[in-house]
């Protein structure tokens, strides 16, 4: 299935990127894999399943709160990778519809 292949390709690319950040930020081995798992668990829940969605992202945030290495990797990733919502905010900080 094409969609499954593309999803796997994106997952592999993400993990490779996270491993590079793990090395650059001198984080313990395995941090990238743990972060990828926690993120995949949270991001796989559809928004339409509101209570599960909120619980999944709460668990993600709790994992970052409890593990400074995961939090450091998340921060490094966020600084390196431009999130799609940034494309919708102008220089003055106004959200563009």
C-alpha cells in the first residue's frame, strides 16, 4: 500500500533526524528511539476521538516533563524543524487565515 510505504518512509526520516540531534546534543543513546515512540503514540490518535486525543498528548507532555533528555530532544527538534503552523503566522505574530 502506497500510503503505508510513505508513512514508514516519513517515520524512518524522522528517526534519522532525531538520532542526528541526539548525537549533536550529546544525549544518551536511545533517546531518539524513545522520543519517536512517545511522539508516534500521541500523534497516531485522531483528533476526532477527543478524549483519547487529549489523553495521548497529555501522556506525551508528561513524558517530556519526566525525562529531561526527551525534553531536550523535543526542544532541539522544534528549533531545527519549522512547524507548519509557523507558515500561518506573519512577522507581527498575527495568525493568517
